C-alpha cells in the first residue's frame, strides 16, 4: 500500500495498492486510487484493517463513503488472470 497526505490535511489516504507475486516478489498488479472521489484506505488506520478478504480471490478495500463506512469491490477475473476494481464505492449505513 502506498499512502499520501495532502498539505493541510489531517488524514492520509491510500494512493495505490500493489499486489505482489509471492514467488517472484514483484508487483503483479497495481491499483491507483487517485480517480476515486472519496478517500480510500483510511477507515481504521493506515496500516490496519483496510482490506477484507472475501471468497476466493475477491476482496474489499475500505472507503470513506456513507455514514458508517464503505468499500470498493475487487474481483478476480479467472479468464484474464487479473483483478478488477469496481471504481464505484458501496456505502453502508446510509
């Protein structure tokens, strides 16, 4: 995870997420969150609990949308062997 903090801001946000191949120790895929309008990856702390593993290779990334918390969905496309990020945050607790 790569975080950034804008000047005069009190919070850091996840700028990008690097998925690393354990066998080669190289970046397999990189997600950039600069285009996501709501802050990503800072719901808990910048180093804890911002990614929730789901079924198979799917996972959620915390996002600061909604009254309580929100998330971005990431699903693994088996055919293309790539993760696919849905850029529309899902809000919980509206």
